[in-house]
């Protein structure tokens, strides 16, 4: 870092040498705060500009991911993901660790979780909703590796004299690779 020049630099030198007045100390503190805040703002602006440029430069592709998700309940009936959100998030160290811990393998699988707790990578996830037939689609995806996850929740009546609702189902996840403008279909079940 280069030393400050001009009146602020001279004042800073006087203060650090022990010759500064209270007024000069306040001036140096204000100048230091301004330098720090201005540097932080420049960094934020530069990072924001870099993200915008990366988005513009990122090759958009015509990759399409289509799929369906369903589970079989204990009573033998199949239940689809109709009305449930489907999340698509890029593969990186954080998402691989999450999927490995939650589903037991780094490629996905099944977990008894019948809800989706907020995750740090949710802000990068694309979300769509399963239609009435339990199907979903993500269009215009860039080339890359992704995880797709969906919760299939099944509520069944149980009990004898006193009936109650049993919550069944869970979360299904799968790893997919897209490249070259493909249309890929994934069937998610257990």
C-alpha cells in the first residue's frame, strides 16, 4: 500500500510521530474510515461487475432437464410429487457434502426427510413445481453437473377405533450431467 500524500499524508505522519493535535487525530480517523469504506465499496462494485460480466459471458445452452418423481406408500399406492417444489443446484464441494451426508452417497438417493430445511446453497438453486402428473422441467440450462432434489410427501390414514394421519415419503435426489444441448429425462423413485 502506498503512503498517503498531500495534507492527509502530512497529518497522518504528524499523528503517528506523536506531534498531532486532537483535531488532527479526528481528521486522520475520518480519513481512515473513508479510505476503508471507499476500498470496501470499490471491492463490492468490482465483484458485482465481475458477476454481471460472467453471466453475460457464460455460454447459454439449450440443455433441458425433464423428469418425474414418485414413491410407493405402505398401502401400495403410488404418490407423485404433484404440487411439490423441485430444486436444481450446481455440484460443488458444499452441495456434494450435503448430498453425501443426507442421502448416504455423493450421487443422491433417498432420505426420510419430508421437508426441505433452508440450505446455504438455496440462493443458487433453480426451483420449479411438479405438475399434476408429477412431472417437472428445467429449460435453457448451461453445461454442467447438477443435483436435482424433490420431496414426495404421502399422508395416509391409519389406526383402528381412533384414526390418525401417518406422514410417509421423503426426499429423492439425483446427480445429472448436462452438455451439448441435450434433453435429458430423469425418473426419481425409490
